């Protein structure tokens, strides 16, 4: 027994199906089912929820989610070698696991999910940030998802929860914290994975807010923060001068000194600046 169900241990599954991790797919398998069960628990009460999982690989987190009582798990897997192992999990949990073969960046799983659903994944390192940005920028808010419980490189996780004044603070922190509550809920060393990556990892949970933390036009806020942080060492009066001819007046009106730099400005003031500049777009 593997501890959480009657299926074989993951090392045995990998050996049976020849699932050596592929660097090109960003694969680092988490084989300890106690850890995958802990990640599943970090996603909250799943008994009345559908869950979207990206990159299940041999199915360690998939099994954790199902054993935790997830109503229905929809897993998107790009590597066809993993499909037989996932089919064995589906047979052990009849009617509760749907596996979609494909690229998560190009696969629409929403037809299989009943909102509000949750997203939980040990994200492939090479697509993790792009997927997060997509989930945080849907056409309308609130989104179809209720929470995200996601594994990232620790450096990326720290960027998501960073506060003003820190080196990690930037566009990703602003985007995440504008529309969600974000916290690191678990850290994992390289040795927890097979093969061990060169960096540590962390699990971040983001809970969608019913509305953004401060009012602002999304496109304007994105444009301001992109411009500011693309030249983060410059004073804002210089980095943002192309957004408005009298940018210093707008900065001062929302409590930002023209000599401040982007990393010093909190989300509330960036949103205030976006509101001022939105009519001039």
C-alpha cells in the first residue's frame, strides 16, 4: 500500500511505465505521497469542488487530490508516456478523473469543470508564470476559479507575495495581490523531487477576491506597471514620462514623489495613478 490509496508507490509506477523525467517538458516528479497529500490539503476542502490540475505526470498530486475527496479532477498532460499511469488512477476512482492530453497553454478544460472550481498543480517550471498570469487576467472578474494552489520555483513564489521595497517586488506581486490573497503555504528542497532541480520550490495559494483590492482599469494598470518596472532603477518621473506630458503632477496628486522608484510604490498608489491616467488613454 502507498499510504493514501491502494495503488502502487510512485517509484514503482515510474519504473513500470518508463517515466524518466524530461527536462524539455520541465518535469521534476514529486514522489512522496505524503507531500502530495499535504499539497492537496493546502487547497482546502475539495469535497464539493472540481479541480483542474496541470502536468500531473505519474499522478502523485492527482492521487492526493482524489484521496482528499475532490469531486472531480480534470488533469491536462502533455506527455503521452504518462497517460497509462493516469488511466490506472482513473480506474481506481471511477468517474472522478478526466485526463486531457495536450498542452495546457492551448487546451480549454472549462467544458469539463463546474465553476467555481479550484486549480492545483505542481506546475512545469517552463510554463508556470505564463499560466498564472493568464489565470489572473481573465476577460472579467471574479474568475471561474476560486483558488489556485501552485508549485513554483521558490524565487517565483517569493515574487508573487513580495512587498514594496524588496528586491522581489514587481509586476507579478502587483498582479497577484490586486485580485487575490496570496501566501506561501509550503517550501520544498530540491531533494524532494526526482530528478532534483537546481533550485528550491514553494507552494503558493491564491484566493480570488470578489473584486480587485482597489478600483483601476486593468489595461491602464498593466501599462503603468510594465513601464515602471521595465526601468525599475529610474525615478518614476523619468520612467513614466511617456505616459503623460505632465506626469509629475499626476504622481504628486496620488502621493508618489516624482523621484521615487517603482519598487517603493505600493499597490494602492499604483491603482490611484491608473485611475488618474485612464481617461487619457
